[in-house]
C-alpha cells in the first residue's frame, strides 16, 4: 500500500529545492565583477593621465599645507611620512629610471610619459625632471611617488573614510556629511582609497596594450581579480598597507615574501640516488607569485661534502617567474604560481660517494630584469651621465637579493 505524503511536507521539500537551486546559481555567478560604479568613477577621474597641474594655490591656507614637499606633511602625519620614507614609493624616481631618461630629448616631453605617469605622476614633478634632463641638474626635489601624488588634486585633499564607527565601509557610497572641515580647508573622504582598483592605474596595464602569450605585461590587478581574494574582501591595501601603514612592502621585503608562500620538502635516499620533492604553494599572495616580469625566484638543490663544499654536477636549478627577452617582445617562459596553486619541483640525481649533506635553498632577486637591463645598458653607446646612474642602479639591485628558505639534510 502506497503511503500518502502530506501536502505541507511536499511544500517544504519544494521550498528546500528552490533554496538549493538559488544557492547554486548564486555560487556559479559570484565571481568578482569589478569595483562598484562610484568607486570606478572616482578612481578614473583621480588617475586621469596626464594629471593636470595643481593650479593657483588657494588663499587663506597655511603655506605649509600647500607645499609640494612631502616633508611638509610630516608635522601632522609623522607616522605616515616616516613609513613612506622607507618604502619603494619614495624611491620611485631612482637611478635606474633617471639613467634611461637623461639621454632622451627634453624637447619631446611625450618621450617621458610612459614612465613618469606612475613613477612621478604630478605635472609639477614631470616639469622638474624634464628641466633637469635639459639643464643637467639634479632631481632631488622630486621625491618619487609621494603624498600629493595620491591625496591631492587641484589643491583639494582626498583620503580614505574615517575609521570611526560611523564611517561607511569600503565599497559603500561616502556620506558628504562625514567630511570634516579640518586643515587644508577640509578633505573629501572616499572608500576608493581602500579598494584595489585605486592601485590598478599603475599596477595594471590597459586591456588594449600589447600582450605576450595572451597576457598583459603588467597584470597584477587582473591576477588579484581572478583570485578568491575579492570575494573574501581582501584588497591590495589589506596586505601592502596593513592598518593603513604607508609601507607598501612587497617582493623586496624578505618577511613579506616568506609570508606569501608555504614550502614543504620531502626527501629520500638510496644507495645510488638522492630524490626530493619540493612543493611551493602560493598561500598568502593575492596575485601570481611573483607578479610582473621583473622579479625571479631561484630554487636550488645540491649535494655537499663533509666540509660543506658543493659537489660538482649535483646542482639543480629551477626558476619561478615570467621571463621575457630584453625588448619585452617575446615571453621565454612563465612558471609563476597563481593564488592558491602549488608548484611541485623534483630533484633526482646520482648520489655521490662523498656526499654528506643535501641542501635546498631559495633565492629571490626582486630586480632581476632590471639588473639584466642595466648590464646591457652599460655596454652600449650612452652618455657618461647615463652610465654613471646605471652603474649605481645595478649595484642597488645586487644589494636587494635575499634568501627565503634553506633546508639542510644529513645524507645517511
């Protein structure tokens, strides 16, 4: 005899099925679609290149609050200023860039645009640089990417929303009533300063730019956008500006780099062979490890004798990175690790009779591409001024090399 199912139970089953179906649809379409419209509009206006000159300074403001010198901000923002001084942003106009610019024709300022739009975005900075190239003077006053580059347009100040309990969350429309009339004649709060899209102007090439193997040369924002980080609410600033610290630590910082990956080594030996498997997982980086074409990560493994001397012909090398030719016209390889993914590297070599130790170590060269560029530049027919700057830049790249991992095993 067939048992009748109560009508209310059928309704409950139907309701559950609808919920499951709706949940499935939600998951299947929950990929990050990009910044909210008001954030997109603000950022694209804020970073509309070339940035116009600041114009006439407004009357009635403290002269120190309208200075182009970032040190003038330190009186009230000492913590941010001191952090900025240690950052790569403060050195955005380094000898490597100036070494390329000094031989350009200053009568054709368009030649400078591609580099300066990010390294020194303010019109006043760019005027100083072009004049320095023309007159063979220094650029010490330019200061790289500084406070005004991000926070000031037309002598109007902009910044992130207040961290008090009444402030809108990142992504919400700012409430004009929250803008406080403080120094600078007031500033405009905007959640865009806490959104990754704010960084995309310099850390993402436009879609219509040249691609290698279908990938833009600078693709960091897209790498983040395609990861799980947007759905988790983790933006560039979450890692590179924790608690709004103006540090922007990245691939040049050993601890920051270490925190981005998990590394596991499995090792075994036999009478005639040494085998090892190294797994490197991009566990804490919201973009490829490493991003861009400049850094390279070198994985080495080798056998050593009882005196810790490396035994010839036992070394293994693997490179993690995206390598191009010097003209950046061709991609040679791309072995970078996507967010959440793992690279598995195998070592399998003859066990040498005098081998006593097996060591694996990982070296990061944050400026690898630049170092090759500078070496090549020094062999070319360039001005003495240019070569002097390039030699200085090359020496700096070598000081930036560091290890993030070293594991030594006794061979039994």
